[in-house]
């Protein structure tokens, strides 16, 4: 079949590698490790209750509605322009926030290698350089940067295997930093731990990207769900393996959400500097570029597509006359991320990486939230459209399939963005995320009002 049209077809193995390249992010291993030993329970639980349902739903929607807008298209078709505008705004704004969270890691990791703290001004210059290098790279087609993506994917897996392997060696020779008991492996309902579960959900999202390869697959009806599920399980295994290495080296209460991976390598090797640590740190920093480059095209294209439909500000519709790349969205990424890192030194003393990363998580999860009811709505209002892959089951099963992951996102958002206790530590950690989320939601509603989105309907 693959030779019938004379074109090389995308095989299942290629599809699985593509999923791993897009979805696996090395910096998320430390926040997951901060959950403690119960992370293993949560991974298994969320694979069954979130990853599998989401994978099936994304497979059906992605193969049925394969336009350039991705999740924006699905939500707009189901609920109209206003919800499409909200989804595209949430989906876009998460990216510069994520970029800012990674930018603030750079000076921290470099300072760790140099053995001294980097000053505010040099740190800011490093952060701005990281942001605008990403912006410049995103002006060019992704094929021009494919070597960075492939290299970053291999480095991510290498880092995870090294941390996990050293963790096993350390556990055998030196013992473990966190005691493994049946009680510790059971789910922890500590508020601080539960807020990190949103990171696992974050690690399960983005699989719909594989649906854009439908036309080049040998058998998309089988390969798309297989690659999403297989890729998801492989990624979960890699995360668990690397998080185990971190958990062996560092007591859960002392895990840094930003530098935890490098900290664990230092503790497992007994060296704070040296050639090996330096190489691992540099490789880790390279993966951060890979993350941003791999996601920039999708995020920027959705923003440009939504702006062309009048659902986002016109600046996002600007594109290069030479190669058609979404330069307007890319420049806005740089401006927004730069603003965040510039105001960062004036914020209260806290874990800036987690604050920005958590705010990115809130907006990212909110962008995906309408997908699940959209799946049910489109089944109802658009039953005649051909579905190359169709989830089978009765109405009750389909509702359970859609509402279970939807409720998990809602619960995750509550623990992540709403202070559930009023002690000083909780308020200092959560209130910036709460306030930031409200501000960005209000900006989204202001865009709808100014653009008069949906008025024509």
C-alpha cells in the first residue's frame, strides 16, 4: 500500500517518535518528582482516566477536522466564535509564559555551573537572549530547524535515562533519600502535592499534533490512536524513570522545581561541578530550545489562523511575505515573555520558575477544557461528516469518556490556581497564580468585546 502512490509513507514507529519529540519535556521531571512517591499512583491513574480518553477523542477530532486551526477549529465548530477566541487566546498566552519560565532557569543553571550567583542585570540579558533567539528561529520553517528538534528529543531521552540509571545505582550502593513504603506509594492528598498533578496532565497534552500527519500515514485509522497511546505510555515510563532518579537523590521536600534534575545529578555523582555535570547541564539547556521551537509553529499558526478569522487581534495575522511564517505571533511571543522576565525581579521572593510555569499550566489546561464537550457536541450536530477514526460506544460511554478527563482538568485547576488554605506559605505560592490567571482571562474577554467576536452570528 505504501508504494501505490509512489510516496514514502509515515510508519507507526515514525509517528511514535514524533509524539515523543513534541510532548516530552525534560524540565517537567522535577515538578513531578516533587509530588513524592505517590507520583507513581497518579501516573497510572491519569494514564487510564485522562491519557487514554483524551487520546481517543483527539484521534477522532484530529482525523475528522484536520484544518490548520487544530483545537481552535474543533471548539469553534462546536460552540461558536467566542469560545474559539477564548481557546486560541488561552492556547497562545501559555506559550510566552512557558518561554519566560524556561528563560529564568538559564541564569540559575549557568550560576550553578560557575559556582556563583549571577547578578540581576546579567541574568536579565541571558533571559532576553534566550527569548529572542527562539523568536528569530520561529521566523523560519520548522524543516530548517529539524536537526535541533531531533537532537533535543534524543538529548531529553538521554538525560532521563542517565538520571534514572544513576538513581538505580545510587539506591543499590548508598540507599534512597525517600523511604519506599506501601503508605508512601498511596495517593497523597496534601494540597502542595496535588498542585503538581497538573504537571502530569500537562505531560499528557499535545498528542493531537500527530493528527496532522494523516495524509502521509499508511493506515491513519489504526496508526493515530496507536501512536498516541504508545507514545503516551513510553513518555510516562521515561518521566517515571527520571523522577525515580531525582527521588532517590533528593528528599521530596527539598526538590527544586527548576533545577531538580541537575541537583539530582550532582548528588548522585557527589560532584557539584566537573566535566560530566557541565555536559549534562549544557544538554539540558539545549532541550529548552528544542521545547520552544517544537511548539512555536503550532501555537503561532493557531493564533494566526484565529486572527485571520477575526477571533484574535490583527497583529497575530501578520506573516512573512517570503515564507508565510506567522511573524506577528512570534514577535508578540517575544514581547510578552520579555515583559514577564523584566518584571520578575520586582516580584516577591519565590520560585519564579514554578510561578510562571504554573500560570502557563493554568492557561494551557483552560485551552483544552472545551475540547471534551466539543467532542460530544460535534457528534450531535455534525453526525454525517466522515470520521476516519471513530470512537465506538454508546451515549453513556461517550459521556463518561469525555467528562472524566474534563473533570480532572477542573479539579487540577482548583488545586493549582485557588488557595485552599490561608496560611502565609500557601498564599505566597498560590495568589500570584490566581491573580495572573484572572488578569489573562479578563484580557481574553476584552479581546472578544473589542473585536466584537461572534456579533455577526
